C-alpha cells in the first residue's frame, strides 16, 4: 500500500520532552499532551503526519550536551523527522494530497514552511513509509557517506558496525554493489544471520559472542580498507587496529557511548591514525541538503530494480513514542524504527 488509510481528528496529540535525560531517553522523560490542530500561515503547509521516525540522533537533541543541533526545549514537542500528507497548503509549490518528509516532530499535525521540508513527492510509487527510512536520512546517509568519504573500490574490504540497522544494512548492500567484500558487526546471532541472508554481507559477527575478533581476523587477514562506524567505543578501538594503510574511517555515530559528560577515557588512537595514514572523517547528513535529490533518485532506482532491500519495524499509535528510543538503543528493533499514527 503506497499511502495507508488515515483519519484527520480535530485535536493534535503531541509528545513533549518534560525532563532532560542523562544518557538514553526513557519513557518518563516524555509526556503525552493534546491541543487543537494549527492553521497554516502564508508560506506554510498543514501536514497530517503518518509515520514518525525514531533516530539515534534524538538522544543528543534531548540531552543538555554539546551537539551539532540545538537542544530541544523542555515542555516542547520532541524534535523528530516524519512523513505525512499535506492537508492544506499556502505554499504554491506544494499541493494538498502531496507527501512530504521533514521536521514534523512527534505529533499528529504540524505546520511547515519550505525550510522544514526535506523531501516532497507528488505521486509516490513506493510506500510512503520508505521516505522516513531507506529514502530518508538513513538511506541518504548510507549512500552519501560511503561514496563521499569511504570511496569504495572493487576488491576492497568494508567493515560496518550496526550492520543490520537502518543505515548499516544499506551500506553493506551499496558496498557489495561496488564489488567490495563486506563484513558486518551486529549484536545477536539472529541479526548476524539476517546480515548475510537478507542484506548480502559476506560475513557477519555478533560482537557479544566470545572470539568474534578472532573470526574478524580470519575473515579479513589483510586488514580493513573502510570502516563505516555508528557506535564508536570499544568496537572502534578494535577496528582501527585492523585498518590497512591508507584506510578510511567514516564516523556516522557514537551509539555505544552512554554519556559524553564527562568525556569517557579510552585508548589513544593518534598513533594508529599516523602510522597507518588513515583518513577519519565525521559525517552529519544535514550538512548535505543540496545532495538529497540526487541521493533519493539513486536509491529509488535501486529499489525499483530490486537491487536494494530494506526492513521496517513499525509500532502503532503515538503512545509508543516515549519508549521508542530506549528500545532502539537496546537493539530491540529489526529494521528502520517507525511509529504509524495515522
């Protein structure tokens, strides 16, 4: 189903951030509230949100720590991306019935101007939920970060952390399409099997299993050319010491670090970067807005041709939102985490 059935209630349910979390946000940090839905002003659209996105970056948006994005104010709607249908438009370029992906927040309705819309689709032929995942910041991060920073070449070895996740599962498929040997790191035997059986990894490892680093060494005896990392911490410390000369590290997240206040102490990696002549670059998708259309076009084509598969883990009801980030960081999801509220 391209666009699922939805209702248009008069009231707007909202998930508010009411307490600043230390570490991973828990249900008690949020509260469900209700208000009347707004009316769009000149230059705005009114969107009935259908799918709310759950993303690791929301932990940083909720916490009172230095981040690349402003902290969400207490007692305000939790910042989030989402996909919805336009109900009313006072923006000439967008019509009622169009699908948009953007800064919806965790709520039933939102009024957006053009700056709040990341993707605008008039007649989708792919399920609209995909624009919050494989065709949203997750898929775009995978494609842009791998191509721009990883620069994969045929025959290279690519190691990916959170390999069964919404970003990692796409990275593995894209690297394999470039002729690379793909190795995945994940948190369970079931997810390791999913990486190989569904997403086409050559080998996948459960980092919680004893001896997994020995298995990694056996699978990559000559080292790793590209490490696409979303977790940091001990896994990064292990991977960096297995990089080949002139290897590339793409840093897209630090999910394994519970808190950055105070900064955690760990191994010193400067010598590894120097002696191996590594390139180690951070990637934040919102720096690359001008490239979104090209990334989406590329990913859409791969999906239509059956060369890119993806999974979604969808909860029903806005009531699921307060516990969604805890579940995400606990690894309880399989595929892109979404909440259907239509």
